[in-house]
C-alpha cells in the first residue's frame, strides 16, 4: 500500500500547476489555503514560484515581496524566475528603481540574467525616460555571449524610442524586429502593425499585413484584432470596419475581443449609437459579450448620463469577471460613474456601485485609493478578507504600451 501511495505522489510541478489552476478558478485566497496545506518539506522553489506568480498576476506587491523574503531565507531563489516575476510586477506598478535593485541583487548572487531579465531592465530605463540608461543595458546585452536579443527586445525598444521622440532609432528597431521573426510565431507581426501605425506609416502596416497573410493558411482572430487596432490608431475607421466585416464572414470561432476594439473606439468618441450597434452585432453574430464588452457599454451609458443603464452593465461586467485576477475597471470609468451619481444625487446607485467595487477587491487595491477616499471617505487596504500574509494591496494601473508589449510576450 505504501509503495502505491509513493508511486502516485504528485511531483512539485504537479503541485505547482494545481496551485496555479486553483488561483485562476477560485481566486488568490483559495490558492493561499492550498499552499498552506502543503507540507513545508515538500515546498520547493517551483511551488513557491507558483504562489509568487499568483501574487504577481493579482498585482499584489506586499504579498509578493513578503513571499520573496521567505524564499530568500529558505534558499528557494535558484534562478531568474522569481526575480523576473518581481521585476515584471514592479514594472506594472511603475516602480522602475526597484527593477535596478533586483538586477543588482542578481549580479551579487551570481544569478545570470536571461533574455527576459534584460528585456525588463531595458523597459525600466526606457519607461523612466532615459535613452542613455536603456542603451547602457543594450550594450551589456550585446556583450553577454549567452544572450541573443529577440524580437521582443526590439519591439520594446522601438516603442520606448517612439515615446522619447527618437524616431529614426525606433525605425531601426522595427527593421531588426522584423529580421528576428522566425518559424510560426505570429505575435511579432501584431506588434509590427501597431508600431508602424503609431508612426503613422499606413503603407508599412499594409505591407506587414500582406506578409503576415502570406505565411498563414488562415488569419487567426488575434491577427484581425491587431490589424483593426492598427487602422483605428491611424484614424482609418471605415477601413477598420471593413476588416471587421471580413473577419465576421470568415471566422471559425467568435472572439468577442475583436468587436470590443471597435466598441471601445466609438465609446471613446462619444458615439453611443455606434457603440450599441457593435454590442448588438456581437450577439447577433453568435458571440457572447464579455466583461470588457459590458464595461465599454456601461462607460457609453455613463457619458450619456444614464445611471440606471450604466449600473446594469457594470453589474454584468463584474459578475462575469468573478474569479479572474486580471480584471479591474478602469480608473476613469469608476471616477466618471461616481461623479455622475453625485451630480444627480443618486445615493442608492452610488452605494450599489461601491459595493460591487468592494466585492471585486478594489478596496484592497492602492490604485483606487484616492478615488475611493474622495468619493466614499473609506480608506483603501483596511478590508483584508484573504487571511494569509498581511496587507492586501492588489494594484491596477494603466501600464505604458512598451511595458504591456513586453509583459504580453512574457505571458
């Protein structure tokens, strides 16, 4: 019997996957409970790393830093994985100096930087507005014989050079990006189209699209998403709609996010009718509006001054997002709705919306601190309902495009 038990004892990788799935399906608190039940003798760097990844996904800095300290003390930081996770978190929270601190710690402990470490380090300096710092990191990358800069390196640098106004250097990076595309990896084309659109290079967007299509038997949903986004960035709304119709006619599986791109464009442009048209079209085409769809429609109702309709949309969005670590409403959406409720003296709708925010975890999120304190008088961070480590601070901010590019590549 004992031999049979040993034979079916899960490996640390199995346990780490179980923890990760628990977090995705049931939330951080359940993942923590699962972690606590694992015997200390069986907790290795893989299992600790899985919990750290959960905290990073939830943008929970305090718990991530506390866990990293435990990992240091127990000797569970053997490679770049934990450092890369923490640097990713600090980037998402705009804590760029902390990236430098972790890089220094890696060097002190002789932990060799990998391509992800360098890419994050590059992004940190670029996000601080330091072309000199970014180029210093680039020189170190080139001198590291174990590192071969990939397309994500050049996409990150191109985006950051654009923000710094160094357009010629950005163009050089795009040429290098394209040269690094290999095999069946489609994602680089998506970034190329949007980066060229940012430069206003419509002809380059179409050139990359043609090249992209020629390499595939069928363009995936996310390819159309990228092309439509690029055309909207160029202000080519009619062409974007044509590509959307083309996608509708040829899609194999409906992806709501493609429709959300156009919905968001029209909502931002104060066209409620168009926003509602694309929302209805998602349903008519056999799709199912997701939390993003409902939030966009709710934002459009808010701009139109319809409190009841907006609140109904937010209820749907929040309901669909339960258990998903990545969803939080945009700060401007929260602020706009609370201001509308106060302007119209609708205390009941305001209270219900605040309760929805509380259930979603926004009262444990420092990003919402000033907005919620201003509109409700309640301090953020005083509502710990997870109960493992200390001080819940799940943050959600609108990350720089260069950082988003890097993180999506890593994820």
